C-alpha cells in the first residue's frame, strides 16, 4: 500500500517517545481536558489579540503555551474526525475524495482501523467523557466514551415543553438555561462523579462547545457588556486587534505576521441563500464594505451582531472557568493537560435555519437567527485572509492553548512552527503512554510533546500539510504554501514572510509552485489509495459515481456564491494551464491551418463586452481567440514559462505554430514578452492603447512584485528598450492609440515602438492610428476599428 510521504515520519516519532506513563509510573499520567470551540476566529481570544474578555483562557496561556501556527481542516466535521483520530478526514472517509463513497454531506463511515482517541485511551485505563457537539459517525458511547451528552448546533435556549411534555407551538423558552453553560454543567457532573467513583483512574473529558457557531444567541446580560464596543465598526476593530497582536508578540518578525490581509470586497458568504437577506432585512449585508459606506441601519444591525458573537465567547470562557475551578478545588489542575482550539476559522456564512428569524424579537434572543457574516468574520480571523470552508489562512488557522502546570517547561511561550489538529491525538496518546496501533496505517500527525516539555523544541522545518474541502485546495511544505480556491488559479505564498497571503508569488516562483501542485496531487492520490483499501467492489462502484465534492442545495448555493469571472467569451471554453485560468473562443468554421489570435490581458473581467464585436469578426473569419490569466504580470520574464505552456497547449490542440498577438492596455506588456522571447511564433502584433513601457504604466513600484528577484529598475526588461528581436524578425505592427491618453501616454509607448522600427529602417512595417481627443477609455472607435480587424485577419491567414 502506497502512503503519503508525510506518513513516513511517524515511525521515527514512535521511537522517540520518552515521556510515556511506563517510565513515569501510572499515577503520573495526566488527566486530559480537550476543549473545542466552534467557528472561533484566530484573533477571538484576549491572548490572541481580541477585545473580548477571556480571562480563563488567557490564564491557561499564562500557565502553558500558545501556538501561533496551528491549523485545522477548515470545517467542523472534518476537524472533529482529525482531532479524534490523528488522520486527515479524507483518509478516514470523513470528507470528499474523488471516487470514495462519503455519503450525504461528504461524511462517510470511517474504516475499522480508524479508532477514536477515547477508544485508545480507554484501553489504557482512562475514563472518557464527552459533552457537546459530536459531528462524527457512530454513537460516542459505542466508541470509547463512558458517558456522553450529545448536542447539535441550532439552539442555545431550551424550549419549554407543552402540556403533553412535547415541544409546544408557538415556542416558549426557559429563561434559566443556556446551552454553553449547560455543557460546562455536564462536564462538571462527569468530573465530580469521576472523582467520587473512579479517582484512581485518569480522565479524558472532551468538551465540544457549539459556541460561537450560528445562530448568534446569547444571554442579554452578556450582550449588554459589549453593546458599545462595536459601534466603531470593523475597519477600526481590525486595526485595534492588529495593534494588540503586536503588543502580545504575535506579530514579531520571527512569528511571520507582517501585515493584515487584504479585504476582498467581492467575496461574501461561501453559500448564497437569497431568501436569507429578505428575512433578515435591510441591516444585513452580503459583502464586507468599508464601514463608512454603511447606512445607519446597517451599522446598528452589524454592531449588534458582533456584540452577540463576543457575548457567546465571553460566556464560553466563563463556563470553562467553572470547570477549571472544580479542578483546582479537587487539587487536579496541576496534573491536567488542558488543550483548547477551534474547529475552523470564523464563519462568513449567512442563512436562516432551525426555528427561523423573527425580526421583531430582540437580536440574540431565542427567536432570532443571525450569522456573523463576512464583515466581522474578517475581523475575527485577523490578520488572515478569508473564512471558514476556504483553505486560505483565515479558514484553517486556529488559536491553540496547551496548559499542564506540573510538566510544561515552555510556560508563557509562543510556539511558532506548523502544527495541525492531527497532531493533538498523537501528542495526547504519547503523554498517556499509548503506543502506535499496529493494525492502523501510520498517522500523519506529529507529536508536540517535546515542544512543550523541553522548552520549545522546534517542529520539522520541511513538514508537509495538506488541505482539500469544498473544492478548495492547499498544501504547505516548509515555509511555502500553495492554495487554490474552487475553480480558481493556484496561488503561492512564502508564509515565513507573508502568512497573511498578501503577495501572490505564483508568477515569479513557477518551478516551486509546480512542485507543490504535483505534491498536492501525489498526497491526494495516496489518500485515495488508503481510503479505498478496505472497500468492496460495490462500495467502490458507488464512490465512482460521486464526482463532485457537494450535491443538492448546498452545492447550488456554493456555485451561486462563487466569485464570478465577468469576462465575455463568444463560443468560449475555459480550462487550466499550469494551474492558471485560460480561455479559447472557437470559430464554427476554422480557417485553413487553424489560425488564432493570442489576446491579452486575460483577467476576471477582461475580455469584456466592448471587445465582442471585434472578436466576432475574428471568429466569423475562422480565427480562434485565446488567452491565459496571469494576474498583474506586467510583462515580467516570469510570465514566460506560463506563456510557453499555454502556447504548447494550443499546439497540442492543432492550432497554427504562428499567431497574431493582440494587446489591450497592459496587455501590450504581455504580448511584448511573448514576442521578444519567441518572435518565430508570431505572425503580427496589434494593440489598443498598448503599454510598452512599464515605467509609464503601472510604474516601477506597482510592477515590482511581478518582477520579484529581477533588477528591473534598470529597465532592461521594458519592451521599448528590448524590442529588437521583434524588429529583426520583421514582424508587422498595427496600433490604435489616443493622443490625450494620460494613463498610457502615446509618446512613451506606441510612438516609442514606431521610432524603434524607423531607426532600424523598417518603418514601413508599423502603422499607428491616432484618434484625436481620445484618451484611455472605451470609445467605440478603439474596439470597432475595421483597419485593426482587417490587419489581424490578413496576417493570421
């Protein structure tokens, strides 16, 4: 059986176990309190930069350690599978893999070898208790827990029974019961009974909160404490959290947090339900606009929501405090290993479920159904990008606090280096003296026992971590991370310098990104092999039918929510080349030789409707039109490998070996790069107010990232100074460029190329049409120029 490369590390980890109960004696094994929050953002705790009052968790951090680079799976049920097994959820069939049957909601049945943490601890003599959310397959009490009270997210206030003892209608709610507090009550009852009846055994208490998962519902007294805090808005709160993170040391250079991520104005909830906005009213918002752009109604509504979110976290911290206080009174806290973390980042989801939403009821009450939304989720996930379900850092980063007063030497330290929820069970089992299960495949999890017991032992610098959820992909290898949202290009970040994912290096690090993309696929293939190893033929046949990561209403809602590319393609198809989005518009009747036009730039909104007439003329003449999206490439030499791959893709499809290049605006830099590198592939060049000098547009500073690693300030790459290979190849040129263009000045760009041709004695090969009084605009004459169309068609044929 072929396993993923990261699994090979486990054998050496087992050999390194030196903190087992066997050497310390049975009585030295720690009690374990594992606390999991639901939809808690990375910066939602006081000790991680929040304004929310969390004194209990802050005190646990003081008596233990915080981890700055701990990861989850990006979603609730996959994280729970990892947290209790030590495997990626896909390995144990609890999230989607192509060809693997995972049932409704992508949550399948685990393999028999995938035993849960309480089963392993129970076999070693622990008493195991569960209080709260489950979200795993099977019954907790049949999988190692001696006691279990299982709840589902959906209500925080308990309905009063009707006359027949059943839930009545209309609903009435108890005013003396709140779920978060009740979960602590259950854990306390478990522990009190344990101390009375099983004091000679260590305990494992899994306390799985539903807070602060939607619906946003909280005790009014808790909400009142935060009523005034969020009136200032999410922009200011995000900056305040950033400042506090710096004070706490979270943003030191060694901790890899240089800046806040960029807010993506067109990115809203991961699933779009139009009816929710009608139900919730004018105060709700699909996207995170600047706070100053909100109406007074929106500001009040949004500020109230965040106050409820804060109140839910505040109450969770208070309830944890009651559990900790019991351990203190029983003189058990010193030898209790407490682990706190979150199942995913804060949620941008917006929907109405359960008992529905009464707009007339007090916000946060049992009759309301509110969600945090993208504006505040962006704050809660500071300084990171995106939200729950995505595999950008905002979706997969969790605060993690580990306290064990008796044994942790790295007290009060902030531990950098990648950890993951798959590491938690491995660590707990090691500290409990439980060795690897010989009947199970090696786990990808790595113990952090030495890190907390031996003063910040570093993690493996080249560790590989992998993600796949809702079609979003990511892989981190050492200090580099590649990430690709569903149906979007791969991005690349150097997380050692830019964990906020502000500078996409996919362009300048082609080879590195290619290795990571291939590694992601290798890991995926290995997981498919492992997850399918024990399936029978019928189960494999069932899995083969499951080709999408979702189906039904949620799949439709995800498609509706996805950021749409607004480019206008006539008879077009889209595809990926080396992880980048490309397009091809095909004529109904191709001309002889399959001629084609290489159009640039290709961006989410370009080509647009203004070019449709021109493109239709090309198609009618039998020419195909194609392009590849490289983002803001600005003609950098780093584009070349992508252009080569794109060109080869067209060759493999049978298109002509020489194309006509057509560049609009900054697309002039793109086509120039292609032509300078390979004039033998070019028939002719056409342009609409094209850029040929990046010093004029976008300017050296803006172009800098695209030219990363190159000394481009000396201008040795700008086309106006390096166009000689094109001129030597006698490639004809036609350009149309307005005489009052202030964005892309005529003289510094098109006329500079004209002068270069003239200086070489080839002025007859270039023509520039200069419309009087036109600048950088969408004047129809630019896009309906018959001379330009005729030039392209003539030279393509």
